[in-house]
C-alpha cells in the first residue's frame, strides 16, 4: 500500500523524504517549556499534563502532514506555546484525526511499550527534556531530572508523558528513516518499539483515548 508520503509493507512504514520546511518543523515542535525544577504543589502537575496534551496533539498533526507529504502555509498556530483550548484545540485534533492507521499504530506501539517497561521515566524524561532545550544543556538536564521525578511520584502523569514521548519520538524517527533512504538509496522503515499490553481505557484521560483512537 502506498500513499503520498509513505508506503506500507509487512506492517512496516517506509517514509519518503519530507519537504525541508516540514522536516524542520518536527524538531521545532519538540521545543516546549517543560519545568526545570520540582514544585510539590498541584499547579506543576496540571501544567505538565496540559503540556503533554499539547505536545502529543502537535506531533500527531505533524505526522499527518508527513504522511500526506503536505506542508501547511501557516504553522504559527501549531507552534504557539499557549494552553490547548477552543478553536485551536479543535483544529489540532482535526489534523491528528486524519492520521492513517499504519502510522498511528507506530505511535500506539511506542506508547504501550514505554508504559510496560519499568524504566519508562528514564526513557521519556531525557528525550522530552533534551529535545525541548536543544541549545541549553543546563535547562535540559534540570528538566530531565524534574520530569523523571514527576514520572516516579505521580503515576497519573505517566500515560500523558508517555503519549507525548511516543508521538514526538515517532515524528523524529520518521525523518531519520527518510534521511537514511535518501542517503543510502535503500528503504528504511520507521522504527517502533514492540507493542506492549493493550491499555486499560477505564479512567483514562479522554484526550488520550481521542487522539489515539482507543474508543
């Protein structure tokens, strides 16, 4: 099966090289204001959950564009750091809803895998922090420690952090696979971790179920 921006063979996704502006958008969208110090109050946890939702929806929208090989003329609305609400939320969710199932399956596989490993915090925290602060090692290190502590101390935050990681990681790995194909001439599939156990949807935050089409 082939579409505008990728092919599927044996359940693996083989991406075409995206336009340069779209590839640049992938790394730009990873940048987020993850906290760099731990606040024991409830506000930080709410902020992390909101930011996880923003990053997940943002990355899934970009994955849709990668799959369609289409770069929108206006991306300012996508990169805004404001809390995801109202028409902007509807627009971002609408873009994510078009994501083809083979590509969404990669995100779900990564999401379930990282939740099934006992080292999930050690996987998600440094990735999210390092890609959020690519030019500031000090901030990246502090954010990685903070996110790891949140992951350890607040089990209710783990699914949200995990889906943000899975969506962002899949978009980045899409570009890496496309670059390998362009550089070496052979097909390279998008990397994905082995799928873990199916999630329990009862009590899951509605936005996770909606974005990942679990219901």
